[in-house]
C-alpha cells in the first residue's frame, strides 16, 4: 500500500502527515486515511489550514489522540473514493 510522509516546513511546530490507501478490487472503492502527528498546536494548525483550503471540514477529523511519545498527538481523516 502506498504511503507518503510530508513534513510541514511552514509551521513553527512540526507536524507530519501520512497518507495510506487501501483498495477494494471488486468495487473499485478506495479508502484513504490521512494521519497528522505532532504537537497539539501543530496538529490543530494543520487541520485548520486544510479546512481553509477547503480540503476537509474540521469536524471530519478524529478527536486528538495521544501517541506513545510524550507531548505528541494525532488525528485521522478517512475518505472513501471510487477509482477506475
């Protein structure tokens, strides 16, 4: 499954975005999960930036969840798309 990791170099708090895709070959439906990991402030900033770019509504993201690293949070957005 393809994975991409992008560092947001424009934010003062670093946050990483991971994109994971899985495809159902029978129906051509693909599930895309976008994961943002960073400080609480960094994750919220990325979510708001993506909202301002009309990529996703703030309420579509999961609640902030702690990671195994102290002071680090994450949030997940899942999209379902159809591909040929």
